[in-house]
């Protein structure tokens, strides 16, 4: 397919305008710094101006636009007041998405952190630590879409008389049981999708926690061992308190990421069978059904739910400095 410069002219014009505006800001910064001595705070503000400009254009303005759209009907043509927010807390589908999102946030961070912690404790001081951590980190190299496809095949169902292609149903049939449609029955299907998310995120937790465990002073564990403490007591009374800041960071990061869960749901069930989450419902309302106002309202709710996690993480990072 050849590149049509005439058809792409408006887009190219917008691109050139953006580049020209950014270059003008940089030129003004260099001119302001070159003209004479500038106070430290003023110089810092001047140097931050390009980043602040991009942040405003790429984040603040779209956020305000989304907030404004959340008070409109359909594609943003007429004023709706709080109708979209009322719909969000009264419609069955929206409530199911909210319930599932809260279930993901409650279950995924502790589960993935616990799995990662156990794995990290087992391999942190092993000779083959690097190889073991690379194995558990492999799922993170796969995109969430790829992980969803993998687990869709794991849960795949075929009638009992047909050959099973799903790994889980193959085990069930081998043990004399009947194959099941794992992704159809609610609320168990939500838990099966959560397992896929834990599989992808446990490696992240394991790598960070293994590094934290290795940073625990060997003198502490050796002294406890000489005092007669068992490995379990050493882990509970010395290792865990020592790695508590890392544990908190991992939990918060997992919680923030879980709020954005979309890909696994989209590629496995498409949000059917009461498996939808807020991010998926937001996509469906805005781009599938043309209800931009409802999609924007869901985006605002998602932002409000994520904000406490982000604020807590920022405070935790400041305390560790």
C-alpha cells in the first residue's frame, strides 16, 4: 500500500504544528536561560516547562474532557447531569463489572504477592537463583492478550465424546471425571480468570522480593539461627519485617495494575457470563454501544478508585528515601 501524502495532509499538518510548538517552547527556554542569571526555582520551572506542557496536553486536558463527557448523553451531544452515574450504580451489568473489579483487586495482589514471596524465599539464596527467577518471570514477557489466549486454551471445553484440547479438562477426563465449561459458570469463572492474572504477575513479585530477601543482613539470620530459631521463625520474625517496604510496594503496584484488567477478560470471555470488569465495560459502552457518556463515567469511577492506591504508593516511596 503506497503512502498517500494528500490524504494524510491534515494529520501531517497537526504533527508539524505540534513539533513546531514544542521547538518554540525549547527555544524560549534556551533564550531565557541565556539572557542572564536566573533564580534556582525559576530555572527549574523553565526547564520543566516542556514536560509540563506535554503532561497538560496528554493527560490533564483529556482528563477534563472525559469528566465533561461523563455528564452528557450518548456521544456527548446533550446534557445528562448525573444520569450516567445513577445508571452506573443501578444497572445490573455495570454493578457486575464493579463487583468483579473489586474481587480482582481484593484477590489478585495478595495471591500474586504470596506466590511470588514463597517462590522468592525458596530460590533467593540458591545457586541457580538467576535461572529459577527467569523461569517465573517468563509469563511477564507475554502480553496480557497472549496470556489470555493461553489460558483460554487451558480452560477450553469439548463434549465428553470428543477429544479434549483444554489442559484442565484433559486432566479431569484422565481422572475419570466429566469435562466442564470453566468460563461459563458464574462466579467461578471470575476466579479462573484471576488465576490467569496471578500467573502473569507472580514473577514480578518474585523478582523484587528475592532481591529484598538477599538484602537482609546475614548477621541477623545467623544470630537467630545460633539462638535456636527454626527456619520458619527466622522467616516470620526477621525476613518478613525486613522486607515489609518492598512487600508494600509490590502490593500497591499489583493493585494499581489490577484496576486496569482488560486484556485477559477481552480475549477469554469477551465480558460474557458475568465476567466483565470496569475497564472492559468502559470500552464496550464507549466504543461498542456508542454510549460515550457512560464510558466516560466509568473512566471517572476507575480514576477515583485508583487514586488512593497511587497516593499511598507515593507516600510509601517518600518514607523510604
